[in-house]
């Protein structure tokens, strides 16, 4: 999947994480990097905490402890087994010998995304009587926080990092990198001719990224499809491909959902290769003529910027930042 010069729609299915209803108590649980030191831009580092295997806890709130100056984004995973027993390990697709940390996957087994954060997004408090159940008899025995480091200036100055998430224990999120204009997600219901695409969420990924409540209550039933699309504007002079670094692109749409009980869907993640290999119209079950006309348009505030000028300025700022990082890396190599 890639984005050529101009505007290219990138298509991806929804990535889904889960919520369940239960009674909760109020306590604090910290999962923070234990003085991590990244040695390269776009390094992904992970740390884990083990949960009580006998008694579950219920997560009701997420308080990020990080800044966009250092962290491009953070993800909180629930794992049956973590990818490493080390205090810190290199857990990104760019894992290589230049890192001072041993490499490993985020989760060795049972991977579930619980929370996503980027661009100095604020804290998230879940609705009353809604929580994540983890530990105990669930498949989530460990929590792992993954931090994507976008800037290593503090580490070159000899400092360390304690980014992470403070959890309160006792609604959708979008993610692209620098070229994303809008991410949108839909519930697709009905036979082909009378198919209805109902918007789940639509937001500019250039705004702070976390889970946001949706405007209307939406129920997913057996036989429904979930689909998501990203619209991007390539203002660079080269082809941009999908990948893990800040200079690549991503098209992700995350949903938190809850069920009345504890029975969850078996398939929590779906994806596609995206253009030029995949388009919605290649799926015979999807009637693309019924996609809402505003699906690929930047929404008005608060889910979009105040003006297109602000959006363009923000994208240009991101490009200048990555260019400065490339210049620093080149200077360091030449020197």
C-alpha cells in the first residue's frame, strides 16, 4: 500500500478492542518506562507488568504520561505472554543491532490493543459501569506499553524516559502519520441493493489522537460488516509507503466497544493490503455506491481543524520536523 503524489484513499478494516460491563473500584496502576534510553529515531521500546492471575482488575480510565516532543505515539497491549522477560526490549518492526536492547515481539501470545495515544491527547475516562476486565481468569495476564520514539535529543543529552500510562482501575481512535487528512469508520448493514453505511466515527488524524466518544449509539449484529478508510494528501515529492517509521504512513481505525456480559467477538482485528491491491469495490458484498458522500472529507470541528489552512500548516510542521531529524542523522554519519 502506498500514496503517490496527490490525494490517495487508503482502505483498511477496523481494528477492534473490547470493553465489558462490570462494577469497579478506584485504584491507580502505573505502567511506565523504567528509564528507557532510545538510541535511534523511530525506535519502538516496550515494558511490561504482570497482573494478578487469581483476581481480575477493571480499568476505568487512562492518563497518559508522555509528550509528543519525545513520543510519536503509545499503545497499551494486553498479552497472555509478553514478548520478552526483560525490563525493556526493542519491540518494533525496525528492531536491529543498533539498539542497546534485545529484540522481541510486543506479545509472545494473546495480543489485544487496549489503548492508543498520540499528539498530546488528553486523559480518557470510560462511561459509568463500563471497564476493561484484565487479569484473573481473562486471557490478559500482562499489560505491555509500547512507545514509538520520534525524537532522541533528550537521550543524546544523557537523559532517560519514563513515558507510559497511569491507569484508573476499580470511545473511537484514528491513527495515521503526517499525511492523513481524515479517517472514517462505518457499520455496513443490509442486502447489496439496500445496503446502509452508518458512520461510526470520522476524524482528522492531525488532531490529538486517543479514543473519543461517538455521537450516536451503534449496535453491531451478526451479519454486519465494519469498514474504514483513510484519505491522505501526499505533499512530498516522492512515493510514500505504509510502514512503521514516522516518515512512512499508517491507516488505522480503532474502536472500543462494550458488551452486556462477557462474550466477545472471536476476530478482534481485520486488515487489507490497501491500494493498489485492494479497494472496497473488489468485495462483492459491499455496495460502494451507497458510501456516504462525506466519507472522505475532513469533518468540521471538533473532529476536524478550524480551517484547512491550519491543517496544511500542521502537516508542513510535521514535514519540517522529520526533515530536521534526517539532516541530524546525516550530519552525525558524515561527521
